[in-house]
C-alpha cells in the first residue's frame, strides 16, 4: 500500500494563491530545509559493520525477546550507537548456552565494499528529533512564506505567465521536502504530543488550496503533461466557481480533511485487546501464545490479545473453538466504532463537494484522473469479475462447509449448516493442510526475519542494479528504525547516489498498524540543474521474537514485505523533471501493479530456496515443501477474490449513492452477499476500513484492476527468468524511471512491446482465457 503522508502528496490542489504548500526560493540553500531537516547534519563517510548483543530477560528462554545493538563505528567525526534492529543478515550466530548470560554474534549487513562505504551522499538525510512546537512553527512559517510568494505569482499578467515566471512545479517540490516528513510523525512517533502536532500540521497544510490555469503552447512532453495536470487541478479545485461558492467549497474541504485526519488518528492509536483463557486458545501455536501478555483475572489466568496483525491473525487461523474465533472477529470489527460518525460525515461532505464541482458522484470525481476514467467503468469491471468468480467461490465454500461439518462432528460441536466469516481463515488453512499436507506453522519456521529481510534486499539490489549502505546514526524517529543510503551498484562518486530508504518493521504502541510505504521526499530536477534525491520509508508490523523462538514470518508476511519493497524501489528509482510525477505519483489504479507483479517472486522455487533458512538447522525449504507451497497459491482463490470485491464494492457503492445509508448494515449485508460468508452480530467494520480515508476512496477496486497489468507484465517479461538483471534493467528503465511523467498505458506498451491485455490474469485465476470487461 502506498500511504499518503500528508495532503501534500495529493495532486488535487496545490497551485497559486492560498496554496497549502510552502514555496521556497531555492531548496539548496533554504533556511527552512536546514531548520526542518538537517542542522549540522553529518557529512562524513558511512561504514556498515557492527556487533549485536541479544538480551534474554527470561532465564528459561532460549531465544531473544529484546535485541540491543552497540557500535563505536565512526560516522564522519561522530560516535554513534547502532539502534535496535531485528532484521539482520547473520554470517555467524551463537546463542549462549548459559541462560543467564547475554548472547552475541557479529555480522556484516551487506557485502563489504570499501569504495562505496567511503562515499558521501550529495544530500544529507532529514533530521528526526523535532519537538511538537517545531513541527507547528516550521509548518506555519513555510505556509506563510508560500502564501506571500503564491500571491505575487497570482498577480502576474496573463501574458507574462510561463515556466520562467511561474515556478509552481519547483514550489510544489520544495514544499514537499518540508511538509511530508513533519506530517509523517503521526504514524510512527511514540510521543502523543508529537503525533498530535504532526496531525495538526497536516491539517494546516490541507487548509491551503491552490490551482491555476497556465498558457503554454510549445513545451517538452513532461512540461506539457505538467500544464495539463495543473489545468485539470484548477478545474477540480473549483476555480471556475463564483467566489462565494468557492468559499463554501473550501469550508467543506477543510471539514472533510479534518474528518479523515481524525479517522486516521483513531486508526493509528487504537490499542485495544481481547482476553482469552488458555483453554479458549486451544489450537493456537505455543510460540504465539508465549508472546501474549499473561495476567490473572479473578481466579483464572488470561492472555491479552491485541488487534495487531501478528497477535490476532493466529486466532482466526488456528483457534479450534469457534466461539473464540467469533469473539475475536467481533472484537476486531468493533474496535474502531468511534470512526463510524467520522466516516458518515466524510461521505456526506464528499457528496456535497462532488455536486458543487459538477460531478454526478464522488466516484466520478475520483476516477476522472485514473485509468478507469469513470465510476461506471469501475462498477462494470467489478460486476464482470464477480460474475466469473461467484461460481468458483460457491464451490469452494461448499467444500469448506463439508470440512467444517466433519470437524464439528470430530470435536463434538453443534453444526448449524452455516459458513461464517470467522470460519473462513480457519478452514482455508485446514483444507490446505489436509489436501496438500502443508503445515503453515512448519513453513513459518523457514522464514526468520533476520534472514528474510536482508535476503529480499539482496534480491532487489541484484535485480535492479543498486546497493544499500546502512547509515549507523541515531538520527531516526525510533531506535528500531534502519536507515540506508542507496547507490547504483558500481558507484564511484556521488553522481551514482540514488536516495535514502528507512525501514520501520516492528509493532509498537500508537504506530500505524499495517504495512505501507511513504514517499517522504520526492526526486526532481532543481533549478540549478542538480538533482534532489528521494526518500522512502516502509512501515510494517512484523512479528517480534518470543521466549520460544526468534522472530519468524508467515509466507504471507514474506509476500507482503516483498510487495512493499516494490513501492520502495518505485519511489527510489524514478527520475523525473518534476516532483509531481516522481515515483508512485501515477494513477491510483496502476500504482499497485508493479508491487503486485513482484509478489510473484515469492512463489518461484529458486527464490523461495534463496529466502528460506530454518531457524534451527539453517536448511532451506525442501523441494517437496516448495512444491506444496506453490500449489497452495490458488487454493480457494474464488473466496479470496470475492472478499477483495466486497471491500471494493462497499467503497464504490458509498461513493456512488447520492443519499446516506445505514453503513453498518450495508457493510454486513454486502459482505454476506458478495463474500459468501455469514456474519454474526452486525459490527461497524466500516470504522476499520482505513483505505477509505487514506487515498483509496472510490479506489479500492484498483487493487484488483491493477492485477490485470501485474499478471501481464510478469508473464510476458519476467516469468522466463525472474532474477535476470537484464530484465530488471528493462523494468527499471521503462516502468520505474518514468514514474508518472507519461500515461501509464504508454509505459506498459513500452515495457511489454504491445498493448496490455487480461489474458495472463484470467489464466492465472481460472486456468483459461475468458472474455473480460476491462
């Protein structure tokens, strides 16, 4: 998922007077850049070898539950402490045989390259030690300066409006490098005060709106595209409306922004849990249970299960007791009921804004700038796919229902002939175990975080011709965050610098609770002709070590990490003239396609062998296990995609309907009719649907829509040799490099050598080519 760090990354309104984005005269010498991001930042060489120390606070534990690192590595003239990490490439590992002594091992994160390690990036990374007061003051200062500059530009006579006198593209880019990092704190900071300030700073940014119409008859292709997008932005921002109507529009937009921000804040800061006894957790793996908080409640011992993915998912998949799974499901769906009125308000405001701007529905407003072009086209795509999937899903549900009947008879449980939402993951897993003899818990043992993460980085580096050099510096927002400078693989000087990457991989309080990538700084061409370099940050919630085992990843987690790294590289390897076209600034119904294509690597035998290493024996997955895992990919695929269509159809319906509805009822009714699973007590699950306020409004269909392009790209180019760097360079040059600087269809045709089609996608799901309405 590509996350929106702030409204600054939304391309809808960011031009001319009252612009919400601060304009700086020259980013290379900007006071605000220095103040916000790098006062006295390091400039010396970076080295990348360190020593790790693992604490085991539980004397009976064989494995680490807390990992600390220390280093006296020199970063320029500064001594640094290597922050906490869990995902490390181990060249040697020795766990202490004594339960009371600390264990340690030495490692090199990447292959040693003295030349590259000595290079200094031409651009320093931002700083991450702002106070709440600084976040707000810097934002306010920047916005005030931007307004003054934008007003001067807006006063220019029409005849003088050109690329030299209207530096709007540079102003937009210069604003991003201040606004995005400051607004990012709300997703990752431990400090509530800092999160609140970050949230308020984003609200200030969203209050600024801008648009302009520019005259330009002769220009380069990317310049012409920029002007076309800016003109469309102006129309979509309401510049054609009378002044009084524009004032009303801006008031509505401000209210909408605040409702979305409040929804997201609740989502990020949700810290609820549900408690079960050990008996109620029967079937859940012991290594998972050992990671739950255990306490006494009255006369019994209970385990607190948070709603974070590593904690709650094993309940859905393994708990034998259907009452346990039901209670977990209902608690999970009810955990953000405070978001229900916020979503209702946001949907009402969107309907009113769309009407003011002359659009029939919000879906039409949103899809106008996407590949699908209209809400009706999106509906047709989803309806067509549902019609093809429903017969497949119904057969799969009947098979799982028979399995449920057998299981209930074996365990002496009553059977009512229904298949519930809390049954799906449990019987999907059980079916795979029975038909393929594939144990998900066993597979997980082959994917230690400490092996998988650096191996995936290595695969990407080799495929795309880059090198990650870790920066051992405490200039990060949390001690567990890893910071990297990224270079072209044969870098000899600063001209080969690519950008920065941050990995924040483990769950903690008040942190964004899923997996997403933020493009915090864009890459673009500076007025001086030099390049401003991008910065991407991945936020994830991988499992941490337990007293029984080191941190392990389910194969689903491996696939998710591989997917998100695809977004990281889309943000790093783009090279465009203007920031607004950089990296993932493409149509929202295409943005997932590159990462979805890359998920295929996680199903390739030689890649699975390379990524796997049993946490005890260090043996890779056997050919037999790999074969079973690959065969499991399309088991119950109909039910899987029908579930995705439920999310997409709920999202589209609430943005097509012109009147409000009982959205809790709609959520539960649609899920039952589309996903083919019954619910229990109707819970306000729509309050947990973060995508609907996070940039995917009237856009969730894009996850499935973009799969068509992903399947086509993989089958046509990479399937024959997925690790071939020659093919990787083709992908880098024709998809990643151009970002959104040209139409997505043009990029696909350039990459594929023909127009894209749906044959590979339909073959992948149904095993044959069928007609589709795309």
